[in-house]
C-alpha cells in the first residue's frame, strides 16, 4: 500500500493535496491506496519535474527551484559579450536596434520588486538572433523580441520599454497617453452591408493582468495557483447570460472542485472547436518559458452558450473572448463589453485590481497587446481577393491584418479563408478599432464579389 508520504516523495514539489484526497476517496483503505492503483493513477497525471525545456533548435536549461520562485534568471553571465553581435545582426526583431550595450549594462543587474530581470524580458529576441545565426529562420518569437516579466518592467527598464512600445504601435515620441476606454456598442458602424454568405464567424478578445502577480513569462507556480483561485472565484459569481463554469486543463491538479481537471477528450474537443488554447509548442510561448508547470492552474471559463470565454494563465493572466457564428459584431461587442466590465468588477470585489497604466493602458505580457489589448476579427471567405498581388499591402494601408485560418504565425492557407482583424491596439479606443475591422471587412467582401464578376476588378479605395 502507498501512503501520503510515499506519494509526496514521488511527486516532489508537485504534490497536490486535493488530488491525493480524491485518489484516497476513490481507491483508498485507511488513508492508503494499492501500489497498482497508485501507478495507474500516476500515469494519468504528467507530474512536471521542474526541469528546463527543449524544442527543435532551442533549449533552455533553467527552471524555478521551488513553487514560490518566479522564473527570472540571469541568462548572460558575460553580459553583452554573450549576445550583442548576434543581436545586432538580427533585423527580424526591433529589439536589435533599440537595445544598446550602454542601456543593457545599466539595467543588467537590476530587478523589479518581484525579482524580474532584463535578461528574462529579452530572452526571446536573443533566442531568435542566435538560432537565426545558426541558419534556422523559423524561430518566430514575434516582431518585437521582448516580453514583460511583470508590469513593473515597463517603468523599471523605461529607457528600453518606452521606445519598444512606441515603435510597436507606430506612435510618436511625444505620445501623450492612451485614451479612455469606450465600450459603447451604439457607436459601432453599421455592418448590414456585409454579405452573410462570406462570413464564418466574428470574435473580439482582449487580455487583462491582475496586480501583484508576475506575468506568465515569470510567474511562479504558487502565484499561478493563487491567481487561478482568485479569478475563478470571481468568475463563478457571474450571472445571466455570462453564467457558466470553470474547466481546468486535463491533468491540472490545482482546482479543488475538479482536482484532476477535465478529461482529455473534452479538452481536445474544446481545442478542435477553437474555444481553448493548447499546450505551448511555438516560439512566442517557449522562448519565455510559458510552458512551465504545464498544465497546472490553467483552464477556461465559459458560459452555457460558449460565446463568452475567459482563458486563465495562458499568454496573459486572463484572455477575455466573445465570439459567435456569423457577422453580428454588435452582439459580439455588447457581450464583450459586459464580460470585460463584469470581470474587472468581480476581481475588484475580491480585493484585486487590474494592471492599467495611465500612459500605456492595459499592461499585458506582450508590448503589442498593451493599450486596449483588443483584437476584433471576422473569419471570412475571400479566395479571390486574398490571392491578389496587392492584397497584403491593401490590408496594411487600412490598418488590418489577415491571418491564415490557423491563427498566429500560421501560413495563409490556400482555402481562401482569412481571419481579418485590426492591427492597432494603442492610441485608439475600443470602438474605433472595431470600426476599422468592420470597414475593412465590408470592403474586402465587396472586392471579392466584384472579382467574381470581373477578375480584373481593382482593389477598393
């Protein structure tokens, strides 16, 4: 028979009392379970071992020694000499022209109050530079090459972070500050001119960070579990159309009500239906070690209709999403606004406010999402327009992005389906950004219909 002490010895710092209590309740005798039952149950849980990680050309041997330690190592013992020349030669990330040797030396020994280092923030950009030098140009960690380990990084390393944010959002050096939120659905443009036959779905999302916690690139296992408890407790108080339940990832043992998470088949179904995130396998998440302790304390809250979602502890503390089939962007935005307001109010009621900067708006893990953090999109069928020579340039001119149907960093598929969204996040309020998407989709669908009638039809003005 296996008792609690032996179970603790096996799981190490990843021993979860709620999980042990569940096992004993199902299989136990006098507080113990049989060796065979223990081995069978352990196979269903991937206990993280607190080690480094590797993927393709990339490795990182560092890890947090205890659950209470954030992940913010000093990666470069020799300082600038360890990466400076490689970084300067890498034009793929804006970090290469914004980080100077003098700036790095001034910050390299400093830490935020939570303990985050500059090394942690720039790790992905350095990874990209070194892997690219080795001949592999597929390690795509974004255009910036920098993430925030906590919200204080923005002010602690201000000489770097300020210019990074401004460049990423195309803002002038004298940028006065991000405007006040605007969540009024009555201010949206009309969208009834968009032909339903060309629209698959509409989606609006944003992120939010909770004060007092390191952001996902650095957050400790203990902080992640605490944040999950606070946020889920708040979400479960939502009512009306937003009322729902929380579903921790399969194998997550940190939520007492579901101590082993949801079953794998349910999780795979949610991923397949594009409701849920999947295990990290792309550079944007791996370079900054957001896979640590996976899948613990991660999950999704959704209402009964599955059109109001909150992701917990993925790339941001929270991802707030409103979505539905078809083109009714006003309904999607109204629900989105209600959910954003409800989440903030619920967190404040639990004694936790959000990380909102007077100048930069919402502070999230990635500089590209600061400001509103809002991405409004329609998945549309435009097989002719998307293959026009000037398609990408036209989208850029309208402040739009057209992703392939696979999402971030995906190659545009030949199915002609594009996820068209606003590019800007900062310097404009939420209504303005959604309206840019509506105007762009209206024009693209019109262009597609014109091309069906005349293959030489020009791009809309």
